[in-house]
C-alpha cells in the first residue's frame, strides 16, 4: 500500500508544481488554474453591475464558491505533501 500511495503522491505533486519543459499535464493544469482565476476576476467585475447582479447574482455567488473550494483543495493537495518529498 505504501508504494502505491507514494506513487500517487508523487504524481499529484508533479502535476501541481509549476510545469517543467515537456510536462504537458502540469502545463495544462497551470493554464487551467490561470483561466479559472481570470474567469473569477471577470465574474467579480460583472457582479458589480446592478442589472447583472439582479439577474445572475446567485450564479455569480455559486461560481465564486465553486472556485474558492476548487482552488483551496488544489492548494491543500500541493502543500499537504510531506516536506521530504518536495524539491
């Protein structure tokens, strides 16, 4: 079990670290996180428009909560690794 867990842990850590040259999975992850942050900024800006807030306020709120939980979980996955496995 330990070996399987360590392999999974190493793969998660590799994906969550900044992409190295040739690491397509990490690059996709980095771009996805960047895209989500940009979408969040756009949603916050649009939410400040009263007409949009009135019509789409619950959508904006749910989107922000989803992103908060998603980004927090990715942070916990990245920093939840034992220190000796980080480089």
